[in-house]
C-alpha cells in the first residue's frame, strides 16, 4: 500500500492507496478514531464495495446521482444517525464517489457539531480529488456546493481494486482531474502525461500526493489551494449549462475540466501570459489523457459567459486560474471581452472557419 500524509498538524491524516485498501478500514478506524464504538456506513445505490469498519455499524443508502447532495439528504442522514444512537465519539464511513464523500462528510461535520468520518473512495475522481481535502457540502437549487463546511476526514482509503468495474465515462471523469495535476507541478516543471505510464495505484498516489501537498499548504483556500480549480471555471459553466433544457450535451465533470484546461490555456495566451507552444502542450497533454479538447457543439459564448459569472468563486469579477511565467496561479479581474473573444475563437476554430 502507498501511504500519503495530509499534513495538518493535529488533524493530519493518511491517504492509503492500493488494491485492497478498503480492507485496511478496521485498522485505520481503530488508529484514527479510537473512541468509536459504532459506525454509520453511508453509501449509494449501485456501489457494490463492502466494508467492515471493525465496530458494529448501520448502513445508510442515499439515492443515486448528484441530487442526493441536498440539505434534505444531509438532514435525513443526521436523523438516521440519531435514531441509531450514533454518538459524537463514533464514526461515519463514506463509501462511494464524490457525491457520497461530500454529503456524508457534510452530515458528519454538523452531526453533534462535528463527528469523525473516514472516506472509502470508490471512483477514480474521488480517489484523486474529491475524497481528500475536507471540503464537504451539498447543492442548493441556486447552485452546486453552495452550503458546506471544511471538515477533514480522519483517513481516506483509495482501493484501486474497486475501479475495475467503473463505467468508461467515470474513468474519463477521473482522468480529467488527473490531467489537471499534470499542470500543477513546481514552477518550471514541464507538464506531461508521463504519469499514465505508471501502474494505476501509483497514478492515484501521485495525484493524491499533489492534492495533499496543496491542501496542507492552504487548508481553507486562502490562496494557493485555488490552483486546484485549474480548468474549473469553464467546466462548472459547461456543466451547469448542460443541465438547461435543450442544451443537449452531457459532460462528466472531468470531461468538462479537460475542455476547461484547454480554454484556460487559450485565455492565458490571449492575455499574453503564455505562448502558442504552451497552448499546444495543453492540448497534447489533455489529449494524451484521452479527453475532449473542444467545446461542445452549440455553445453560445454570451450564454456561457453568463454561466461563468454565476461561479461562486467569481466574487463579482471574472476570476480564473491561469498558466503564466510563474506557473499556474489565480488571476482576477479578467475582462469579459477577452473571455468572450477566446470562447468565440474556439467555436470558430472548431467550425473549421479559421
Ligand atoms: N472534498 C474535496 C476537497 O476538499 O477538495
């Protein structure tokens, strides 16, 4: 097993990666939450991974899909925890992808004003990203992840053995976040897709290591942690817009991030931050992860811009994470005209008119 520490002082915790990692759960719970005499195992329909927390447990199955991530879903879990007598010294175990780890982590953060939880991540996306870092939360009808808490897990188990049954689109979604990490190495390090040559557990561990390092440096996203949103401003807009009636595209999160990475490179180029070779490198790296690099058909730049403005990270101006001479960093106050022109250029290029 590979073991990565998220260094947060007294709240430091391990991320254990490897085939069969979920079988470490009883040992991990005993070490990380020694007070636990009961566990609430939260999982989702369709997740077949079975876990043994090593203490008596109750199982809670939340509905399939992103809709499970709601305030009423968190309330239902907390009420279930209360009915089964889960105490503050016990433990919540989230077994699933990002929806489950976000929802169960949020329920744990508010149950008895904070109860320990352990993530057993069963999707590639959760293993490389969503299960690590302590951002928990639920959606509102007004937007994704608008209610939440920073509440770090006590441990994260990434069992790469359970990924064998992951549907192809879910692999693609995880690869989008993996591609993002290719650009988040130390300044000056050339982004590349060489991670793909490693065995799966080492790929996951390499990503978890970057995530752990960034979270350790900036737990509450005061600065550096924002680089984890590379590619996400457009991605969130595309995802939100895709839900609108009649839009006709269905992008998984990581697929949207992949397009967002290419867009961010084009935008950085237009702003004079990087040269054309660096844009081409973005396209090559994202393509090597077998991910889309073009906008979905039917994009209307004005509409997409409006969706970007609703991104909660935008703080009234348009904020992007962009590559530049000092590497990837947060860039505020990006003019709408530049964003529109970049989108329009990508649309035109894809239509073959340029
Ligand atoms: N839960 C995901 C994060 O903290 O980034």
